[in-house]
C-alpha cells in the first residue's frame, strides 16, 4: 500500500506556486530527502532562467529519473516551465524525457520520466 508507484526512482518533486514560488524536493530511490529549495519561475518574481538552471543542475547532480508536479495553483504554468527546462537534458545518451499522465495518483498533475 505504501510502495512507490514508480518503483525505486530518484525523483524531483515540485509543489507549484506563484507568489511564494515553487517548492522543489529531490528524493533518492528510498524517498530520503537529498535537497530542498524554492524556485521562482512565475510572476511576480519571474526568475525563469535562474529557475531553469537550478532544475537542470539538480537533475544532473542527483541523477533524477522522474519529475512529479503537484496539481495545485500554478500547476499548468509549472508544467510548461518544466517542459522547457528539461528539453536540453534529453539526449541520445540519456534518453528522452516524456510525460506520463497519472490520474490514479491523487494530487499530481504530471509525472515526467527519463527513459534510458
């Protein structure tokens, strides 16, 4: 019942937000916290480039295999932002990043998975 729905994968989880920013947590395969930060890709701060660099650095540093985005306020905008931020990370060596719709997982808008 408490098993990870994707199995053991390194995950970057985002809790979207406008004014207070998007909370970002990196988790290892067992769900242990590796890193926690806040990015501000949306108005009023609109620090898009800085936020994209942070996401790209975290994905590379922690060898992230999946990205989960919450379905609350700013989830659509965060989904668009992540789509653009992870595009440079797809390569023939790493595999493609693709979107998996996850209706059975309550509370999530999207789940990005890096295939190898």
